[in-house]
C-alpha cells in the first residue's frame, strides 16, 4: 500500500472532534496500550500526546527530550508516557506509529526517535523509502516492513488510539503534556517541565 492510499484511509480526518470525555481520571490512569519509559514507581508521570508527523513534536523530541530523559527518566524521578495522536502529516504519523508498534516494545522508542529525526526529509516527499530504511535499522526485513504498512488491523488500531485521545482526553493539538494531571499545551522547555515536576512533587 502506498502512503498516499494510507492517507486516504486515516479515519481522523483534517480536524479532531472534541466530545465530552471521562475527565482527568481517564487521562492519568494507565492505559493498556501506553508506551512508557522509566520506573513505574516514579513519583511523577509525564504524559505526552504527540505525533511523529508533527514538526513541533519533532523539535521537542530532538532538542529537549534527550536532556529531559537523562535528568528525570533515567534517574527514576519521572515515568514518561507517549500517547499517539495523528496530527501534522497524518500519513507519516500513521505509518511511523505502525512501524514503531511492529518493531516491538523494546524498539518502539528507537523507531519513534528515528522518525522524528528524519521527519523533515519526509515532509512533502515520498516517505516510504525513509521509513523502510528505519525498519532495516531495527532489524526488520523488507517483507516485514511491507506487511506492517499494509496491515489494516494495525491502521485501525492507531486510528482508534488517536481518536480515543482526541475524544476522551480532549487533546486536539500536539505536543500536549500532562504532569501528574496538570495540562501543559505546546512545546515545553526543560525549565518549564522542571517547574511543573517540582510542583507535582509538592502536591503529593
């Protein structure tokens, strides 16, 4: 399947509908399809609603996330959760997240990071070759890559996750962060996240 055809099959569409959600409890509760880094016993959880097709998410990932991860996630102070939502270039977003899921939990964030770093080279150009290169880097064969991108169940699943996050969690732009339930819209600097994490620890 071509990425152009994939684009046409994305159910989210150009706009994200906001429906009355289940509230903050639904956002902070651990969801079975969450992808996370860090200790599950960390006192603070930072949830990012992000898209590998979103340039703002790519900028945050490439410029801020490494320092954030080293300072908070790797030290056990924060559990980081990425929740998938299809914004920006939706064909890149859907295919990138499908590829990350196909690579498996151990390589999920490696694929996500690679897509973010190669995103600019895919915008406005055929993305399939770049995604196939990323698949090879994580040990996937060409056949496995093609099967992943062609998988209707995989596409349905990423669409369902994205729609749930839009409808239930009322997230309509990326990146959006929740720090122990406190919402922060847009790209956040390391200093802004540090302030929110300190505040979250005081509220415990």
